[in-house]
């Protein structure tokens, strides 16, 4: 079974968190506080997952197990 890549998942979440406010600026989505908070939380989760994925990948390379 293939494990999902934390880096790819983090990048996807960061992209979604970028698109939500962008759609608000160009007036496709109605701007409200709850949607901005959700975009911020998605951004934080994406950033944490991406950093975790990079640390996990490079720690295996430097330890010689990956």
C-alpha cells in the first residue's frame, strides 16, 4: 500500500488556502469571516504537513535508511 506524500498533501492544502481568498477578491465567493478562518486553518495545516514531509524525507536520506 502506498503512503500518501505529506509534501504533496501540504502543497495541495496551501494551494486551496490561496485560492479561497483569491476567489473572494475577484468577487466569485462572498467574503465572510468564517471562510477566511477556514482558509487560514487550511493554510496552517498545509504548512505543517509540508514541513513534516520534508523533515521526514531528509531525515531518512541523512540517516541512510531511505
